[in-house]
C-alpha cells in the first residue's frame, strides 16, 4: 500500500519523528551510563564499536529486495537500493562529516567527564542552530530569510529554557568547550551530511541509510584512535564493555540509527539550520521521559515552580517557532517564455541567481523555461522575484502559479 503525504509537511514529520526517537535514545543512554558504564569515555568508544556492527546489520536487512528494483529500506528513503562502498566523489564529505561528529562527541564526553554536574551548561549546545544560520548566510545562495532567522532564534532560546537545569554549575571552561568544540563539530556534521544527501549517485540522489552507515564507520575510527592516544586504559575498557554490555549498547545504537536516518533524509529537503531547529523539539519529548526515569533511577526531576515555569515557556517557544517554519513557507512554479538573441543557458543562469529560486529547467512546448520558487513570505518575496524577472532581458512574459498542495510517497 502506498502512503502519500503533502511534501510541505514531510520535512517536519521526518524531523519530529527523529526528535522523538532521539529522546528515547537519550533515555536509554541515561540508563546505560547510570547502571552499567559510568565512565563517559568508555561509554563513548564502546557504543561506537558496537554501533558499527549494529548499523551494518540493520543496513543489510534494509537491503533485502522486495521487487520492482526496490528494497525494504526504500520505505524509509525511496533513494535507497542497497548498501554500497563510498564513491570517490563523496569520500571527502564523509571524512569531514566523520571528523565533525567525532569532534562534537569528544567535546561532549570531555564536558561530562570533567564536570560533576554539567546540566546547567549542556543546553547551550542548542546555540548550534545560530551557528548553522551564520554558515548558511555566508555560503549558500539562498541565505536564511528574516522569518527563518527570527524563528530559529525563538527555537534556540526556547530549547535552552526548556532543557536548562538550576542545579548544575555554570563553568566557563565547559561553556568554551560547548561553543568552540561541540557546536562547530556539529556544524561540520550537519553541513556535510546535507551535501551528501543532495549529491547524485548515478541517476538518483544519495540515500540517508548509506550516509549513516559510513558516518558511523568513520566516526568510530576517529574516536577510537583519539581515545587510544588520550588514555589506552579507557580504550581497552571500552572493548571489554562492548562485549559485556552488548545488548544495551545494541539497543541504543539500533534506535539511534533510525533517528539519524530520518534526520539525514530531512536534510535533503530543507536547510540545515531549520532542520536542527525543528529537531530541537526533542526536549518536548525528553521531559516526560525524564519524569518516567526518575521513578526508577536515583535522581530527582527538579520540579520547583520557578523551573517548571521556565521549562513551560521554553516548550511554548519551541512549538511556536516550529509552527512558524511550517506555516510560512510558500512554493510556486514560474512558467517563462523567452525572446531575443539571449541563449536559454544564459537565461537559466540569470534566473538561477534570483534568491528564492531553487530549480530552473528548460522545456519543450508552450513555455521555454520553468523555475521553482520557495519563499517564506508571499508579499515581499513575490514582489522581489517579480521585479527581478521583469528586469531580465530576453524574457517575453512569465506566469506565476502558486502550489497549493504537493504530494510525495513515503
């Protein structure tokens, strides 16, 4: 049976599902670190060592064909056929994403291992959303719009408020590690995984399952080498823990696999900053799970009236920010007729340079060109694009058609 969903909402469905699964993963990690592997360095290495085999096992299962040149994994990502080796053109992106994941992971492990209660500073990891906004503003053709920037800031501070703890100590060194190590590392991971997802391998776009598989492989290699150099005892303890607590480590990496696959697929549909902002809704699911765990583990979920009000305000801000992303997007097709001596190729290049245009194609038939537009505000965005089109020599006339509904199979 084929399931269809409006393309406009698929991006948000993928990320909210990813956020929910990530919250479950965080709870499982909490159980493992509390009952079984208390040393964060040992836990960090052992979970990746087991994760390589679990990720490979799940990828092999998802590679089982089900007919019509499709596999089980195509249900999750239609671009997936089977696991494969890394292509030459994508190797550098995998290495950069692996380095980014390793740096972010090692920064997290350092903060958790060096500070007794880092809960007051870890929420500032959400500032990575603003890092991504800055990178996209400098590097991408379609820099974030004012509406996207405002919504991202709302989500960032909402996520910090919803996950903040008043029990921990705000340590300057811990904050420096978060701002200068963890956040830049995650930016590398998100940006290069998005590049990988947008890349075409053969005649189809790259798939999120192979991207996740190879990211785990590269991250495991880099993390294991670093910890081996940093402290050999931790490395060998991690190998022992991998065998001793294999079921629990397999569970957390198995669940994490699906969270990241959905997240990577969403990266191919929208900007990295917006993807990260929507995924910040993890904290909405994490709070009830933390309450549940507090009944079984020896810690108390702080429930002072002041903190509860702060967390509630944070959740409201996150919901408002995510809703703004979902409700303000406008998509349209512009059908264009050419005239004069200017070539179609030159026209395509000029149209492609207009902010908000995400695709341009040449046509045979009634119209010469078609441009796909994606903007956040119909008023100013529409007027700006129309003025730019009117100013291009070689365009005889054009017709704007807003997209009311666009469907995609999942």
